[in-house]
């Protein structure tokens, strides 16, 4: 996992601030400002209305409340920030090339969707551009590696 994913802080609205269906756990990088918290899904929150929440896999402590359901967009950004080479698979089994390709394809798809939305608005920063470029390079490498193994299948007409 890279530094930004390791330093992620999970938070949610305090009970009673919003209806329960809107109490989802969001993720953000730690910040020293107490004026506004901007989550990875780009929503902004007043810190007075928030409580720290236990992140995925973290134990609940006196400082961190049990997390509500995670925000899907924040969870996707966390996944995109992770180094896919360090993600353990089920029972630490070796992941197949096809499953690695599928993970990187999903990550690229999500980053491309994000770029399509925020580039025209001028709110797509260099860090996000670099992450997209690195993911697309990784995807291209995986596709090139798998091409010889699937040549027989490519020659078969699809029905």
C-alpha cells in the first residue's frame, strides 16, 4: 500500500446529525485544518459533525467508533491507492494472471471515469494524472505478457 492509503483516516457523521441511511464511513488523508474535511469522494464535511471510525480491518477503540457501511467512492479510491502487488488473495494463494488483469482493468476503468469527470472541470491534479498513467502502464504490461498465452483463443472465432 502506498503512503496515502496507509495514512487514510476513516470518519462518519455523528449519530443524530443525519438520518441513518446517510451515515456512511468516508475516507480522507489526515489534515491539520479544522475548518473543513474533504473526503476522497470529494465531499466536504464540517469536522464538528464527524466522529472517527474504524477503517476496514481495524479494531474498534475508544477513539474510533464502529464504522457504518463504507462510501463506495472512497472505498474505490482506497483500492486504487493500494499497490496491487501487496494485496493478499484468498488464503494467500497465488493470483492467476487473469485475476490480476481483471483487478488492474477495474482500477483503470475507475481512474478513467474519474478523469473524464474532473479533467474538463480543471480539478484533476497531477497526483491523480500520475496514478492514471502508472495504472495504464501496468495494464499495458499485463496485456503484453498475456498476449502469447492467449493466441490460440484469439484465433478461434467467437460465436
